[in-house]
C-alpha cells in the first residue's frame, strides 16, 4: 500500500510538472527559434532597449509598493484587533475579504468607471473634482492602487490569518502592555517581529498580483507592465513572450527564495527550542 501511494505521488507530481513545464519550454523555444536564422537570443537582448519597457515596469513596481503599504497598514491592525477583541466576527470579515474573488473584474471595473463619472457629472463645482482628477493621473494612477488593494484583500487576509494562528498574540500583547508599552508599541515591537513570514507572504502575493494584473488597468486606460506586454505582442510577439517568460522565472525565483527563508527561520527556531 505504501509503495502504491508513493508511486501515485510521483505520477501526480510528474503530470503537474509536465502541465507547467511543457508550455514554458514551448514559450522559450518560440522566443529563441527564428525560422531561417536558427537559434538566436535577440528577443532577450533587446528587452531593456525596447520603448516603454522601463517606464511600464517602474510604474508597476511603484503601484506594487504603494499597494503593499496601504493593504498592510489596513489589514494588520484590523486582523490583530479581530483576533484580540472580536474573534466571533472572524467569519464575517473572512467573507467580506473574499468578495473580490467572487466579483468578476469586468463588473468591478464597471463600478469604478461609474464612480469616476461622478466627478465631471456632479462634482465639477466642488473641491472633490480635483481629487477625482488627481487619482487618475497617468504618471501614478492612485485609482489603480485603490483597486489593487481591494483585489489583494483575500490573499493578504489569508496570509496574515495563517501567521496569527501560529502565534499567541494575546500573550505577546499582554506581556508588552505589562512592561509599559502602549498599543502601537506592543503591535510594532511584540507582534510584528513574529509575523515576518506572514508579512513577506502577503507582500509577495500582492506584488505578483500587481505585476500580472491586466483587466482593470487596460479597461481604465492605463499602461502598466502587463498592459505593455499585451500591446507589444501585436507587433513583436517574440519580445512579448520573452518578457513574460522572464517575469515568470523571476516570480518563481522570488517564491523559492521566500520559501527557503521561511524554512531557514523554522529550522533555526526549532534548533533553539
């Protein structure tokens, strides 16, 4: 029985590897195999010099940093307060944070567009009109940050909730409070250092979401990294696929590094214990 289970595990792992690696290998071959010229790496060597690559990537990274900061500032105190003061509300908060997974991106964008129309239609003579204009600045569209914060809620909540389950938050806060620390100090000095893994997971998931998000940015008329890849695919297909392959490999490398760092910390903690 044990040998059969082991065999089936290897079969499942092999099928999963084929499912992920075969399309990736086909994409790599498409980027380096040029009919009539053989194998060439021009698609990769021209990435940095392609118009719009650096600006779109920097915009996506700026949006990712802002989104990570906002969603963590919003969710960390909320989840800690939920754990300490209102554990019975946890199912309600979980359902609310999971709603972005249920709402289709098209419907989500339609709602955002309707809200943005309030500016010129109803608020043109009020100071709020300037706010509606500012959040749609093409150099740094704050409206995308707000949209990405909502879309990242399910992943950030799950990551933080898993981290808090592994930590006795109440004991840490009570110990910090008994030493004279206020609530902000207890959160910053006692709770957050024990949530580094959860914070890193939440930040990485948000980064991957922002870098790969296409629908909202495209329909709102902005041009971050994912939209740039789509637009360049019409004229330079090999370049588009090459950038996508590199983005996927970098994402996998970051995920492996994060998993390795978490495993290293776990081994260190177990050896100390």
